[in-house]
C-alpha cells in the first residue's frame, strides 16, 4: 500500500494546479499549458488507480471486516488560504486494533459524455479525430473510477477541449481497446472533484 499521507497530499496539490491551469487557459493557449494539464491528469490517474487496487486488496484480505491494527498515516488538511499540509490524525491510537474503514474510492463513479464511433473500420487517421465520432448522438454516462483511470492511462486517442475556444473544458480520450466503440469526454471540473475526494477520503 502506497498511501502514507504524502500521496494524498500530492493529489491535493495536483487538484490545485489543475484549477490554476484551467484559469490560466482563459487568457493563454499554448502547447506547453496543455502539456501541463495532460500531465496532471495522467499522473493522478496512475496514483488513483493504485488507491483502487489497494482498497480492493484490503477488501479481499483476511483483515477486512475484522479488527486489525491500523497502518500509521497522515491526514491532508487545508488551511484558510487553501494551502494543503499533512497532520497526524487526531484520536487514533495505532497500538490498538480498530474496525475496518470504509472504502469510498473503490466504488466511485465518474460522469462522462460519450460519442459513438462512425469512422473507418481500419481507423485510418486522415482528418481531425473528433470527426470519427458522432457528435450529434452524444450520451451522458457514468463509468467506474477504475475504468476511467484505465481509459486515461491506456489512451490511444487524447485531446484537450476548450469551451468555445476559451478556457479548457476537458479532455477527449479512449483506450486502444475501445477506440472503435466510443470516445469519452471528461470535464476538468469533474476530475478536480475526483482528486479532492481521493485526497481527503482515501483510507488506505
């Protein structure tokens, strides 16, 4: 298990950086800014998938639903100015057994918009990628957080989307395995909410 508090702190910091990049994109549009946004999403997706794997490992272990000794960790705190920091949890004695914690991240869902594939079956790219998907028949869906992380990490198609040419709205993505089915649109705001939940609520 990787979560000793520092990973949660980094997810909280990643959330702050994404908010900043989104705000900057109202005024500046550069490849480097898009690179920074893409990097934050990709690296945080890898860390979040590790949270999910650790929660699943714990749920499948002999310790789940039985009293056990907790692993020492630190909590992520936010001060009045929005800065994040680590603090020892209050009221937890790591020398005494405790009941199993909730696993809030394991079953998390993420809202997405999906567009069906209408392109060439051989997926020959000779026009803008969005034209390979039917924008008139979009559908709002929810996928598990695990599946969204997999789509991000194994993305074959990836593109940053702006709101009417202004600030960054989200990313288009799909893995190689599903590129001929749909493409998914993930909003930056929804991903920021996921980062916040993982940073504050992860228990592994």
